């Protein structure tokens, strides 16, 4: 029987909107795998890619977070669950 953490990990997934965004920005994730199926290398590569993208494209000159930044934040939230 799966423990509580394993059940939660299997329930965590990206929304369709997040997957479309990841594809649009050429992130190293094509939506074919569940988050729980990513290898450690795939997981960390995606996490680093999103963090870098956020820093470059997600923050306006006045330090406000734009739409791309908000999407990056939502993806980071999913990855951290």
C-alpha cells in the first residue's frame, strides 16, 4: 500500500496551460511524463530552466512580475510540492 507522500506525489501534475507554456518556451519537458516519473536529472534540469527563464523574462524593469513570471512561479510551486 502506498504511503501518504507517494499518493500526493502521484496527484501533483501540471495544468494544460502550464504544459503549453513549457512547450512554448522550449523547456526540457514535453508533457509526456508525470512529474513523479521524472528522473532526478530531468527534475533538476527543468527546475533550473524555469528559474533561469523567470529571472530573464519574468520580471519587468520596475520589479513587477509579468504573465511569464507568474506562470514560472506556478510551475515552481508545482515542482516544490
